C-alpha cells in the first residue's frame, strides 16, 4: 500500500487514472464498452482516464462497471479502534452545530 500522505492531489489523480485505465484493459474492455455499460459517453471515459475534469458520479459508474465499487464504498469509513472512538462516532452522528470559540 502506498503512503499517499506526501503526494499532491494531482499526483494522486494521475495514479488513480492510470490504475483505472489498466483495470479496463485487464478486463479487455474498450472505452466504448465501459461507457455503454455505465450509461455515459465514450469521451467521458477517455477524460476520466486522462485525469481531466469528470464528475464523481461518473467515476462511481465506471467503478461499478469494472467491479470495483466496493473500494469506493470503503472511502471515509470511520476508524473505530477503541471504545472511545465508537462513542465519539455515535455522538457525531447526531446533528449538532459546532460552536466557534469566543475570543477572550
């Protein structure tokens, strides 16, 4: 697993787009086939693989076609490593306003 914490956003996008293209090719699918199954245009798939501005929903659609939606579903899951983490998570699911600190 690569540590992406020192990467720039553009570098992460580039790596993900390369992986997306490689996954499509590994499954022996054309951009047109992926686009047709995802319900999007071929140009959208091309732009996605090139790292050009494409909506997140289109990324999800392509991931679903390639059988990789589970990885996206795992994004931003809470890190629950202790009882305190679980308590904080449960408390955070109740809608609250965050108060700004008062200047003293």
